[in-house]
């Protein structure tokens, strides 16, 4: 496994097959927490943090627990269990040792438990037969892709606030249209690799 | 068959491991929270309505534990919750006067006159801008288009016969209707206040007479008859001092326009 291949995976999962805009995972926080750039950055940071950790843990569990016992078909259930526990643990850990980070991540940390992007990355790692290290890189890159997408959308939404939007498009419709246009724009990365 | 058993055993083991691990972590990483704060949080209603102005019940609990908020700061819990919290905090429950919103107008459709028929936007703020301050002859009275009803989160105020009426039991005195009323007709009064002037008209007697059958004309009868000197008349409008009022009911009885309830 050389650096070049890791780099390819990183670019591939952060831009080309962006988790939100091309895989359509994690749409709930993408639409829900993108009202202000500030909160979007917080959410993005929390997602990067959790997905990277979760990729490491689920990768290890898959490799050393599920595979030896030949019960890989239970991956979804075990991953959900592990991710939920992990988020709980991270929250406790941060509360004790990094109060500043805990307060800045705030409510987003527990919210991520229910973010399907986290589970999606863990399952993708298995699907593409990544080992633990590659899985971590893929997880980190995917989360960075999520952060990029949510911050861009938040920036656009802040500008949209001042626009004169037809009544039928006010609120969520215009956000969904914006997200759709962003997805088309991200489609342009398809030729990158 | 063995597959099922292995699967069950492994998932159970993983679950058990996680459970023990999280349990130990909870003890290991326990952050000292002010025990008072936890108790206060338990005593609060827990709806996280934000009526107190803090970010949910936990925010208020933290503020109360630190002494930054009053023990009676929860508008929903009322005297009961305030009493419990006062006990936890070890302070005398400050005189917890439960308040309630009161609409100072009882000019229902059959009691008031109209200058014209209004068929425009049904919104009190809008009506305030139409000629004559709305169709109602009285320029101080309730429009009855329900801005207060829409502002209320507790379903405690309703339009009855064209005038807003507060359900005293449901009212939590959050003050949203007070802000919503463009006529400033709603005020927070003590829950125990027995007699209230249900009129806000500052017009002179004859003007009120023409506009409303039950408006205060500033005749001074209530003031003269009040044994505890609790009524003041300013701008042709009676005002009861709730601290002085003993609730004898003479004013209500004597009021020629039945404006006191």
C-alpha cells in the first residue's frame, strides 16, 4: 500500500464520490445544520472526528471479530452498536479532558450517532475491502468531503437569506434545489481520477 | 445452527463488552456536576420550552444552581416547582406570586358599536392601521383577530365573542401575548387578584358611552366606595392596586357599566 494509492482514495472519496452529493448519505445534518457557516463548521469538525475514529474501530472489529467467527453478515448490526457506543464514549472523554472542544462540538456530537454517513463509511470500507489503515484514510477523506459540502451549502444559504425567493420555493425547497445544483457541480470532479 | 449460536454469542459478547466498557468509562470520566443542579433539573418540568429565557431546562437548572436565576424562574412549573427548587437550594421560597395574563377589555360583539364593516386582513396589527383604528367604535378595545391566540404556546387564550379571553388555569404568564397585542390590552396580573378593570379606554365618559356598553367612563363611583382605597382613576380609567385590594367586591357591585370583573 503506497502513498499514491492512499491519496487516490482520499481524493476519490472526498470529492469525486462525495458522501453527501453523490452517495446521498448524511442528508439530515446536511440540510438541518447548514443554516449558519459557524454551526456547519462545528458539525463538519465533529463528523470528521467521529467518522475517522469509527472507521478505525469498525475496521478493527470487522477484521478481528467478525471475520474469524465468519459472521460478516452481522456487520450492520454490530457497526451500529459500536458506533453508538463510540460516540457515547467520545462524549464522556471530551467532557472530562477537553472541555473546550466538548463545548464547541456541543450538541452535534450526540447528533452524529444517528448520522447514516458514519455507518455508510464503515460499510463502504467493508464493501471495497479496505484494510484498517486504508479504511481510516477513506473515513477521514469522506468526512472531509462532508465538511466541504456542508460548509459550502451553509455559505450559499446565508446569501440566499437576502434574496427575493418566490413564495413556493421559500424555506426547504430552495435549499434542496441548491443542494441538487451543488451535486451537479460536484459531478464535474468525475474526470479527476 | 452453530452459525446462529456463534452470531448470538459474538454479538452478545460485543454488547456486554461495550456495556461494561461504557459503565467503567462513566465512572472513570465522571465530571463533578453540582448535585444541586441535577436535583433542580429533576424538579423542573422538562419540556424544554424555553419560556424562562434559558436554553432548555438544563440551562435554567445550571443558572439556578449558580444562583444566577430565581428559584421561581420557571413560568410553567408555577408555585409548586418553585417550592421544590427553593427546598433544594435551601432558600425561603420567595413570595411566589403566580401571575396570569388578563385582557383589559370586555367589549364583546353585542356590547360594542362598529363604525363600519371590516372585511380585510384578519390580523390585529393590520387592523390598527386601517381608518379609525379598526371597525370598532372604541379605539382602545380588543380587535379580536387573535394575534395573542397565535402567540400563545399553551392554548390559554381564545377569542370569545370577538374579545380575547384568558384561561387562567392554562396560562403560564410567559408574556408572549402581552408582546403580541398591538393595543397593549394584555397585562400580567396576580393569579389571586379578585377584581380587575376590564377596560383600557382613556376616552372621556360620553365617548366611551357611545362606543361600548361596558366601558369604564371614569365616574369615580368605585373609587369613592372602595373601603381600602385601592382604586385610582387616571385618564378617565379606573385602576386597581392589587396590593391594597382586599377583594371585598364592592367596586364590582357598584360599577354602573359593569366594567370591573
